[in-house]
C-alpha cells in the first residue's frame, strides 16, 4: 500500500516536503495539493511533475476520498482548522509546528483526537529523529550516565532579520528545545525563568539577544538553555546532559578536518536548513512507515504539541516578568500514556 | 516513471538492496528476482512483500520486457555473465564489486559497453557517495589545500575469520581504497609496492596482517595505505590528504561524546555494515535518479571496475614479489572521458 | 640577588612549595621555616636538605633580618595574622587562599598595605597562570570574539569526603572561578543566585550537589557556573566564553589519543593536584621574578583576595536565601587600579 | 650542591640555555663561558647578569677547576673536540645535536667515555622529555596497545630558507624522529628507504620536499616518516603508534578552541621554537638533577648520538640510491646496556 498524501500549503516548507516524499522517500505519493494561492499550488504540481489534483481549499482536499493523510504546511494561524478537519474526517495528519497558535487550540485538537479514539496526528518536531539526539536518548535511557541532573544547551543562529522579535526567541527558536528536551529525559517541565545577558551589538534595537532560559523539570533536572540568534559565526545546536556518573554531548556536525593557515579546524554550518536534513527525511519516512505498519503515527503527538504551546506561553510570560513562572499542564489523556 | 528493477542474487547484499529500494528509496520498484537457489528468491519476494516475478535464471530475467535495470548481487564469479547479458539486452546494470573476477573480464565488459555506445553500467563502489569522501573531493577539486602530494589512509577491521587470505587484503579490502583514491585525486596509478610490518598475534597463521601498500600515481602523488584486518578495536576507515597548502582528513563517524570513568571519548563502530549505510542509500538513489533524469548512470563506470581489477592484480603481484610493480592500463575509450 | 624566603606552615601545600622553590624554580631559596608543630618544620628542613633556620613562630620568622619574603601556607584562620605582620615588617608575602577568613579581615590587610604604600602581597590564585586561561584572556582582551556576553563554566571533582559541606562548594571550590572570571573579563560582580538541580545519589546526605551559581557582572555578562563535586568521572575544569562574534573555550588537558575497545578517547585526570601543576610553578616563579625585577609582586593582589571573600560571602547567602543577592564592594584604593 | 656549568658557544641556542638555567631552572649556575667570538661571550655574561668568567677557548674553560659540567652549544663541527676534552677532564657534558658530525666521531666519543668508565655525556634530544612522547612511551611499555607494529609520523615546518638542502631533511629534521622513535619502542633500526612524492611548488628548485622515509626495526616495526618542510600551514609534529590492540597518538599542542566565522578550530604553532619549550626545560633540569642525585646523567647517551649519526648516514645514502639500505651498528658497549 502506498500512502496517498494531500499537501495543504505549498510555501517553502511544503515544497520541501513534496520534493522529499517524491524524490527521497519510499511508500507515499502526493495525490492532492492546495494553497491559498492557487497558482502556487499548480506551480508545485508542475515543478515536481506530480500526478496530483489541485484543490480549492483544505476542506475539499481533506474530504476527497483519495487522500489517506494530510501534510499541514500552511502558515501557523491556519494549522488548527486543517488539523481539526483532518481528525474529523479520520485522516492522518502531519502538522508542521505550531500545532496551533494557542495552548487552547492545541487542547481542542487533543480533545478531538481523544474523541476519535486513535492517534492520527504527528507534529513536525524533527529533532527527535536526529541521530545525535537519538544517541543521547539511548545513553540516558540505558543509564549510561546514571540519572540525568542537568542539561546545558544552546541554539545559535548567525543572524535574524528585523522582523524577529524577542518573543520569537521562544516561539520560533526555543520551541525545538522545549519539545526535544522533555522527550530526552522523560519528564515534564515545572518552572521557567528567563535572564538577559549583555546584549550583542549585532541585534536590532528592539531585540533582546542573547537570552538564557532556565527550565526545571518535575523530577528536578535543571536545564540551562541559551538562545543567541545573532551569534555571527554559525548555526550551532549544542546539547550536553550531565548525569550522576558521566556526561554525554551531541556530536558536532561531521565535516572534514583541515590544517591550514595556522589552524586545525572543521567547518560550522551557516544555514540552519542544512542542519537537520536527515532528521526531516527520517521523520516523514517514519510517519509513512508507522501508518503503513501499525495504522498509527509514532512520532511527536498532539499532546507534545500541547506541551510545547503551554511551555512556550510560560516562557514568554517569564521573559516579561523576570520571575520564575510555573508550568501547569492539563491532565494527560490515556491515549498519550 | 518508476524504474523497474530485476535482482540477480538474493543473498545478504541482494536482500539489503531489495529492502533499501523498497523501504528507503524513491523512484524504483523491484519487479523481478532470481537466485541460483530458487527458494531463496521466493523467500525474498515474500519477506519484502514484493510484487515481483521469480525467474529461473539471470538470462530469462534480463530478457523479460518488464525489467529496465538489473542489480547484480550474485557471487563474484557469476557477475561477468550477467553484466554482459544485461548490456547486450540494453538494460541498465548496477553491479556489486567485483565487476568481473579478472581484468580481462572487466575489459570485455568495457568493450561490450563501448560497442553498445552508451554507459549502462554502474559498479557498487559506494564510498564515492560517502559525505566525508565527497567533502574531501570538494576540498581537493577547489584547491583548498593546493595540489595534493600525499595520501595516508587506513582500512581496519576488528577481525576476520580463518578463510580470509593474504590476497583478500587486496581484493576484498583495499579494493575500496583503490577505487576511491584515484577518483579523489583525478589521477591514475603508476606503481605499487607492498610491505609487511611485524605481524599481529591476532592473525591466523597463514595471514600476513597488517600490510602496508604504497601506491604512486602518474602525477607523483604518494599513497600510503595500511590494511589491518585484525586490529581488534573497531572498524575504522582513515583518509588524510596532504597538499601544498594544507591537509584535509575524513571526519570520524559522528557519535555522542562522553565523559565517564576518567575518559573523554566517542564510540567507534565495530561492524563495517554500519559505516557506509548512508552511502549505500545514496549510490542506489543516484543510480535510479541519474537514469530517470539523463538516461545514463553517473556513478563509477565499467572503466573504474577495470582499473580496480588491474590495480588489484598488480597489488597481489607486489605482495608476492616484494618489489615495486608497474600498473599498466589499456587505453581509455572515449566513452569514459 | 636570590630572594630569601621564609615558610610559615609546613603542611602538605607548604612542603609542595618548598619542593617547588628548591628543585624546580630559579632565583629563590628557603632560609627559614616555622610551623605550629615544630617537629614538622624540622622534618621539612631535613627532607628537602634545606639550609634553613627553624623559627618558633611566624612573628620571629618575619622579624628575622635574613628573610625577604614570606610564604603563608598555614591553615586558613592563621593567615591574616601572618600577612599583617609581614606587611608591617615590610616583607613580601605570598599567601595561599584564603587571604583571610572574612571579608573584614581581607579589608584590614588591604588597608595595611595601602598604609604601607606599596604592593607587597600576592594571593595564591594560580589559575591566572594556567596557559589555557591566559589564552582565553588574550582572546578576550584582543577582541577576538568581540565583547564577552556570557560564560559557562564547570568545576567538577570525582568525589569529596563527608566533611565537605554545602558552603564549601563556594569557599573551597567556586572561589577559584570567582577569582579567575572577573580577571578574565576585567569586570566586577553585581549579583549572585544559586540553584540546586536534582541531587546526585553519590553525595552525602547533608550535601547539596551539584549546585549552579549564576553571577552577573556590572557590565552585564552572565556567568553560569556549575559545581559538581561527586561527578565520579574525573577532575574537570570547563570554561567557555561566548562573545559577540564567537566563542572560546579552555583546552582539554593534553593527553595521548587512543583507539581501543570500540572507543576513541583521551584520558581525564582524576586527581586535582595534577591539573594546575604548571600554573603553580609559574605563579611562584612570577612572584620571585617580579619582585627581583620591579620590587613588586604582579600577581593577584590583596584587593583580589578581598573581592573573593566578599563574593563568596554573598554566594553563601544566596545558597541559603534562594534569591538573587547583590555584591557590594568597598571603594577600590588607588594602589590597585 | 649547585652544579657549576661552563658554556661553550654563546650563539642563539647557547644563550637560550643560559637564560633557562639562570631564570627557570633550579640547582645550577653558569660560572664560565667561551665563544669563538669573545665579544659575544662577554655580551652574554652582561645580558644575563652572570657571575661568570669568560675563557679564551673551550680547552681552558674545561680545565678550569671551577667547572663541573660543560654545555656544548657551539656550531656542529666543533662539538667533537669539546666533548672529547670534557670527557678527558672528567667533566659532565651536555652536548647539543649533533654529538659529532660523523658516525666515526661519535664512536670515538663513545670509546672515550667507555675508557673513562662512567657515563658523562647527555645529548640534546629533547623530545624524550616532551610529555606527549612520554605518555606514548608509557602506553607502549605498559602494553596498553599490545605490541607496537607500525608508526606513522610527520615532521612539518611552514617553510625553510634557500640554504636548506635535501640531505638536511635527514640531518637537521628527521634526526629528532630517528632518536625518539627507537627509544619509544626499545628497538634498533634495520633498514631505511626514501621515497619522493610529488614536489610542492613552495620548495626551492634544489630541494626535494616532501620526502617519505620508511624505517624498519630489528623487531619488524614499520615506520612511515614524512618530512615536509614547506607545508605552509604550521609547525606540526605528528606521531601515531599502531599496536596489536589499539592505536595511540601524540596530543595536539593544547590551545583554546574557538568558534568563529563558520569554523570550529584551534591554533597551530607557526614557530618551531614554541613547540618543545617545556621539553627543553625538562631535559636540562633532568641533566642537572640526575648528576646531583646519582652522579650520572640519565638522558640520551653518547651511544644514542652514535645511533643517530649512523642512521642519518644510511638515510642520506637511501635518499641518493632510492633503494632499501641496511643500518649496521657497532657492538653496544656494556656501559650503555
């Protein structure tokens, strides 16, 4: 069985996933596309030589009998509506972050899925599919370093444009750490505090950059997360877990070692799009494979999307208050246990 | 268009490629299989739920109208016959190493392909698809280190069984370096010499291990290649190119860094099968894609298979003589320039 | 001119310095020793074959005409009295940490030195003499990474005994970071906060371990300092400075790289005494050389000792309060500017 | 007892050792100097404020009653005469390389020392005192990697001047590897072969650069030694020992790690004089200490100087012949066993 996919939103990331499914992955085919800009949808079909129908909107695409699963890659504020419609139609849903723009919206999706009685939704938190993070998780789960006590991580970009605002350091940037770290240590967040180091002269006047977010988990693990989006030197994702008997750390991105001009070095990526290429492939392949094999996606769930939304809200509140703020989740439905 | 592939030989590597094409890659489907053991062929079809016909032998499979390309993954001595038949039938051929067991056999394939007038054959030298080697090649081609002058490389296995003989250090092991290194520096081999360091006590009584092969290219590049197949500690592929203005070196296999029990370290693979997983995927995807896009495979050619066979023969001669031996290639047909 | 040194306190560190001056360094000689245990003082003279007089107490030693400089290596509570007596006698003083056990005591020393009108005292903060820290400082001072914005550091020991209490994480352990970090960035501390991650099961029941101290400087640099004294795996000092244009990090302790048993690694020290051996040599040689060349020690001053004492007090207060606490220094005398 | 040293030759290296003994080391004092240029000798005394007598020549200096040990730092062709005179006078001798300019000259020194009946001479092969090489030796001696089978090393300089000739790659450059490698593996050389890779365009017209020297030991260890004196990028000493159960490798020179401008790197030294600073200090301190403690220097002996001279001669012969050449040593006197 080939999984028949309809794509909602043919912007940059939508086209990337179309290319991926069509040229790199196995077991799925794009049969339908739609976009608020109908020309863009048609152009995508032409560019990738798809044998796919162009629909006028998400609703008609979802209701089309030929679609098994939808890919929600529209702009954020439109996600919730498509995901809800997908669930109601009993279709599988792969939704890029955010699942919804509010915690409330995420909760509504969770409730709809619970009512449906089966997991249909996977959220596009691709880092869980990165081999480095998977090795970290394996080390933690196997007690290679004993119980984890602290995590130090950093999320650095060379630069951002003027439209990037202080809260986007949470909602666009830290949100990936928010998802991957609680998964890594099988724990929930308890509190958040934000501190502002000396500001870099490379940030725009309205932006606090860098920022340091301290998260504490229910189990007492202390996470120190640096966000630095004008670091100039590269796109650099660091993560180190300190445990009772040792420390494990994400590998650097593999790159040839050079000796040249009095330096021994390797290259650092400048473009974030290069960093998780394999993880993007693997998350979508896993979405396809797990549906084909077990009838249920096995990646990040709606509940994970809800956790990310709640925690991001608290982080933004902590950015403003300067105080330690509590993270309060609703009760976790049985479906996600 | 989906490339329809027939597989000749459903042993371990044949099944690996079937799994890869079916579950990981895009644009091809297995439509036919055969094996000297018909039960094995049928089992492969069942295991991977293929919609594929089982043929009694390579000849009937190749002549079948539904097959666009064949995958030759039978045992080495059978390769030449299948490849020749494939060329004669105008089918694309992906052939695992060796292309043929003799240089003469490889030359016959080259000549058949030249007569056919178009490249049909790709040889399974997957290292060219490894991202580390590709970065090395990019550094060399872009003159990042000036002209390359020397290469130091090592091919180490934890251990081999008793059936592994001294000449297999060339034909099974070094053959990968033989292919990838001349490609890396765009040069041909001129001479070969073999030296035997002190023997490890972990080698069987009949095996010279380690061995050091010195290859010189036409352009004067000196290559020092260590083969050490009972090194105990891991499967380890090293390659360092020393140029006029700098040195570049293959990255280590990425792995989390740990601090534990007075050591700061990373893990080394023990199993060679893990080392080039990505490269295997990429070589087959490239075989499929280049045929679909340009009607011609763009990977290692029959001529490269011939170079490997000739050079391996000279290396084995050098193993026995202890002297510097010359590498003499036939004239390179225009098709491969 | 050879600097004639009297040693006050012949315990472990006193004897280490005697050995160092006698066997490793140039330009000084031990001419006098004293200890509360007179037998220990005599034994030190015998062991190191010193041509040195044994004095009954610090006062008589200091007043002895033959002594140019004193080494204060007695137990902490006795330091202040010896240092004050040394200053009053116009003798040079090398004092191991702490300069005095209270900030008030340090201030009295500062005032005595100011009255004397010339710097006489060097405090034993040896990290400033470590080549790694010196390279970091050079990178910062030369603006190699632009303005420093954040520092991440860790001070880890394999284990401590039961007598080690929670406040000693500051006064015995973090005190080295307290000194070296403000020197590194040419800045003063403004506030301190302490957080307690999940406790390791390897710590004694009364000890909070690990701890994370957040220090902010007057200039806004945010310092995240981990103290983890039962980390099991090694003695490990980490320091990373994140600046506007890049990051610099202390080198690991140099050690041969090994490939063995599926690991690629280096060794981590287990014994803190090995870590700063060179720095100890260099701090004392610099004490000797700077006095001989310029008549004034050029290392960490009494004022640095005072800063360390004040900051450590605030850290201990922050350990207890859980709140952010302010660091308030007295006015810096001209002598130290 | 302070060792009273007379220095023969106050050129660059002589003055470096004077500075070292006077300012860094313990237990020795310079009491006498001489140089073919008497003004240079006087200038050295003034510059370092030595309390030392200037002698008209090596002979009178050696015969002076106040001298315990001589430092031979004159130009190479003058070494043998001073060393022989030192031995005849029963003085300790620290002689910079070469011990003598010919193997015959070295043998005469060996014979003189044997007649004297006690070791007096230490040759300035400082690498044995480098902590990296000492860690390698410890790993080998403790069988950490089993029996050593191969060594790969490289000796690279950024550039040399036009006076540097092809044979100097052996006599000035490789000679350090010649000494340190046989010491490392406790073995003697058996044969030598030299190969010339493609020449770098940065070498002067008369110079073969790089060169690769293959040495085989009596025990069968195969050594691949690269000499590359116009490598442009840095002064870089590499040494890797491959054993039956693992590999050990010299650490890189410690240097802060930086992340800047899309690179993750460390600095490589450009100036050879920085590379073995500690080793120079340690070799001379050991010369002083071992004489003071045991009445005999314990560093590289006259016999080691003889081995280096013989082996260098064979290497130069192999440079010219292109063939494998045998290393034939005289019988080792009991004094050196």
